[in-house]
């Protein structure tokens, strides 16, 4: 009919601009609802883990095994990363400030940067890829091969048996890895200052001693606790609820790394703005 509105007959005009608009908002809405669903299931999983925390004693051997896997297998990459963090920080600080400040200030900058920010953050980002991906792949493989369903059929609490030990291991071992990273980064900073920037070791060490605070070291260790909990809990959630077979495991592993890194950065800002 001439002059009839395109929606009057129940059809949508082919070139109507309203269709892309509605399609855009529909996509946004679906993603928002899906995110809220994931968030609710994530906190539900954490609540179940906390409610049944006393079962952790039953699986103490599993906790220690996970601590060994996370700690022992992560030490080489933490040492390698931290050494170059310290050297780069030292060399760049000396290069930018060499003509303006006493040489001892380089040690001041290195120890402050390493303890407060660089070692906890970069260690967490590296381990988000290593530890997070490993946990998600393990639990995801168990889910798609119905091993988790078999455990529940045998009256095992799969959350207490599979998730709680991994989260406890992350809470325990991430701060330890941060401490190791701090020592290695400081030694790397000293090596870079002496070998590359020609700063006397006495000046570098005196600068570190003048600005060292126990509270700075404790703050970095506290970051390790939060980062360890965030990375392991996200990885456990993504692996525990994986769908879609082997392809789903791969997608969940990739999503774990991305989401864990983003969460670590956000937590880093929140802790710094709240506790410093």
C-alpha cells in the first residue's frame, strides 16, 4: 500500500536503519547477560569452596602436590624474568638520571620499583599465562572426558578435591615466588648498575639501604597473595565449567590468560590506591 509505514504489515524494511541499531543493542545485551551469568557462577563456586573448606584437610596431600607444581615449576621463569627486570630498571634509571643525581639514587629507584610494583605485577602476568593456562587445561580436559562427573558419581566433592587445593597452593606459593623474584631482581639491578652503568657497588647498595622499608616488601608480598588467588580461582572456574570438547578447552585456556591478566592489572590499581 502506498504510504504505508514499513512496520505496519509485520515485516522489516530491508534498508531500515533500525535493524542494525536493534541488532547492536541485542548483541550488547547478550554479552552483558552472559557476563553476569559467569560472574554469578564464579562467586557461587567460591562460596561453595568456602563453605566446604574443612574438607581441605582430607586432601592435604593434593594441596602439597599443587604447591610443588606451582612453585617448583615456576621458579626458573620467575628467576629469569626478575633478573632482567632488575637489570633493565637499573640501566634505564642510570641512563635517564645519570647527569642530574648522585649515583646512589639509582639503588633507591631500583629497590622501590622492584618491591612495590615491577616484581609482583610482572611475576603475576607471567604466571597467569603459565599457571593459569595449565590449571584450565587440566580441569577442562577432566570435564570434557567426564572425569569430574565420575568423581561426583562416586560421592566425591569435586570442588574440594580439584579446586580448593589449587587455590590454596596459589595463595601460598605466589607470595613465595614474589619474594624470590625480589631478591633476584635486586641482584640483577646491582649487576646492571655495576657492569653496564659503571656505578660503584657501594653507591648502589647505600642507596638501597637508605630507602628500604619493610612495609614496601610486605606490600609486594600482599599483592602476591591477591594475584595468586585471582589467577588460580579464575583458571579453576574456566576449566571446571568448560564446554565444547577439545575446542572448548582451547578457548577456555585462552580466555583464562586474558581475563587473569586484566584482573591482575585492575587489582594492582585497587591495592595501590587503597593501601599505599
